[in-house]
C-alpha cells in the first residue's frame, strides 16, 4: 500500500489506481498526507525553497509531523539543499 500511495498514478495499473482511490476515500487524512508528500517531492526535484516554510507548517499538523520536525531541526541544511545546484 505504501508503494502504491507514493507512486505516481500513471505508474499504477488500473486496478491499483482504483484501490488507492478507495483507500484515500476511506482515509482522507492519508490522502492529505500523500498530497503533502507529493508537494515535498516536487520541491526537491525542482529546487523550490520558497515553499518550504509553508509546507513545514502544513506537515507539522499531519501524519508527516515527525518528518517535518526532523527537517525543521536542520532547516538551514534543508534550505541549502533546495537552493544550491550541487545538492
């Protein structure tokens, strides 16, 4: 389930996509956490530091709270990783 929830929908079979949709319908908080994870992945891939603070605020009130706290503890390094081309 974790693999299916974190894979792009275009990588899933039709049956798996339907299954994920059923899970998200039954567990809306899990669906929200998935959207947050997708947003973080996009920030990393595109080097978008500007959305980090807002993302952390949202994530701290979600199922990703522990992950967000860990990132906040090393915020300067995380911001540099998003900003610097060598990262």
